[in-house]
C-alpha cells in the first residue's frame, strides 16, 4: 500500500487511520507533546497556555455546535405519569421541591432545615455553583408540605435517610432514573429537568430575565437563559413570584 494511502484519515474527528499497522497522526502528535512537556517540566498552566497559542497561531477555532432546546415533559405529564409512580411520599416531595424551587440537585442534597425561612418563603443556598451564596424562592403550597414533613423530625438536612444521613446527590439521581423508567414518559427525565421546567414556567409567566437569573443562581447576562425565551412566550418582586408558583402547584 502506498505510504500516502496508509496515512489516510478515516475520521477527521478523531484522526483514526484506516490501517492498524500505521500509527495515527493524533497519537504521533500526543507522543511529541509528551516528550516536550517532560523535557521542559511544564506545569498545567504552561501547557494550557502553549496549546492555546498553537490554536491561535494555526487559526484553529472551536466548532460551533447547534443549540438544541431541551426536550421535557409538561407539568401535566409529570403529574399524571412521573408522580403517579412514586408511592414513597418523601421521594415525591424531593422532586416537588426541585420543581417548585429550581434548585440544582446538589443544592437540594446540601440544604439544611436551618436554611429554610418559612416566614420569608426563601431557601438559603450556601456555596452553590461557583461557590456563590444566594436565596431561592419557594411557593406556599410546597412550603406547607415541607412543614408537615418536618413535623416531629429532628433533621439537620432537609432530606435524610432512616440512618439520619443526608440524601446524596447520587441517591436522588438514582431515584429520578428509577421513577422515570417506571413512568415510561417519552421525554428523558433527569434531576436537572425539574430546574428547566421551573425556569420555563417563570418565563411563561413573564418573570423577567434578571429576576430569574438571581433566584436560580445564573450569572448576570448568562446566555443560559436565552433558551428559555424560545420555550415560553414571554422588576417583579418576590411576592409576585410566590403567587406564580402557588398558582400552578
């Protein structure tokens, strides 16, 4: 086989050669870089800077990936399928809080009872994503369910197992996968789906972008919210948000 034929790339995405007898171009490049890194004893920052400069000098740009709208069930689908599969009231409440507050699953797992202000309808998120503290808003109807759930309990964390240990992020994710499978909903459901639904609902009720960013913990001007404007038609104070959340609970 001619040399140039042997080195033809089958897939430009991963630089895999057509023949196993010839070392792929990407492996040759990696081997060369490893030798250089070891020779010059480069640390992480130095290597990162070097690869960035190579991309700039060669004009290699990050490919633009198409933005896909998240496929998600409606609130009605959740009620008639997903929640119907959950017979454990505590498990059901976990997902109702996710849907009713927009919390990330890790934030819910780490939420302490002392972080809940029942008079102010707020949840204090201590060191959320990006190590940022914030307050999330929760409606009266979900809050009342939390009061009933906590009555007679001496929890440190909002949701604790029978062994008095908090529900881990992984455990909540496992429960979500379990019930989503039982529900047989056409859409894929993850814990983050409930956050999408929460923000989409606020958008549909004309809650402004800046307010949404604040209560869900997105950085100001985050492009993450552009997607929700596609999913829903669409200076409101906290009480207005609570009214919106109670209306649909």
